[in-house]
């Protein structure tokens, strides 16, 4: 009985590696995609805001960089999640 389970686990090893690669690629890819869209929105909104009210540029710039940093953190969360999926699957 035990040898059957071990042989089944051994046969599933290549599929597990494929699943790990897919999880890693999806995690990093979707994280980068989300961050790219978010950063584009942040800077696009900043350009529109400054074009409408140039005197608020100083106040808006701090909020812009905070939003940029938080959005960029999404990439690192995606990378961390994909590495965890790669290791744990």
C-alpha cells in the first residue's frame, strides 16, 4: 500500500513542477499588470490635477508618491505570493 502511494507521488512530480511554474508566472505577471495599471492611473490623475490647479502641485505630489509606493508594493506581494506558491505546491 505504501509503495503504491510513493509511486503515485513520484509520477505526479513533473506535473507539480509545471504547476509551480504556472503559479509563479501568474503571480508575478498579474502583480506587475495591476501595478502598471495603478501607476498609470496615479500619474495620469496627477497630470490632470496639476493642469487644472497648478497651485496645488506641492500638496498633490506627496499624495502621488504615497500612492505610487503603495501601488508598487503590489508587485512585491505578487512576487512573494508566487514564490510561496512555487515552494509550497
